[in-house]
C-alpha cells in the first residue's frame, strides 16, 4: 500500500488521457455508493494497489463518511503532505480516512485542472 502513496506523488506529473477520462468518470461516479466504491477501486489500482487491496480499501467507504470531509481537508497541503497523509491512513488501515482523502484530492485536482 506504500506503493499507492508513492504513485500518488508521481501522478501529479502524469497528466495524461487517463486523468482526463478519469475526471469525467469521477464526477458521474459520486452519484451512488456502488459507483463510488467501484470508482475508488479503480483509483486505488491506478495508484498501485493490487485489485484485491484496492477493493478492500474502497469497500470501507460509506456515504455517511462524507462528514469526514472537514476532518480530512487538504486545504493548504502540499503534494508531499497529502501523499504522507494517504500513506499514514493506509498503513494504519484507516481505509475510511484514506478513501475520504482520495476523494478530497480528486475533487481538488478536478477543480484545479478545470480552471486551466
């Protein structure tokens, strides 16, 4: 799972077609829980988790966890700080927090790329 955090650090430099397509799917996927979990599984795999680990982490997400939004704010955080937060959440098996951090990161990234 440490690979996922490291891949996250590298992903910012890899603005490719996957990212653009992912952005479009991301907005649509937030509509319901099964789609959110499937989407998170895809994202975690993109960041280096095995299919099994990605599914396990993504399955921890619950719609009621959206209240963690404030607790896992990325405002003012550098890419390295975010990667460290993700790595810590994964290593302590706090998958709920890891999922919310990833969702917050993706929202932030989508907003940043849509403004370019």
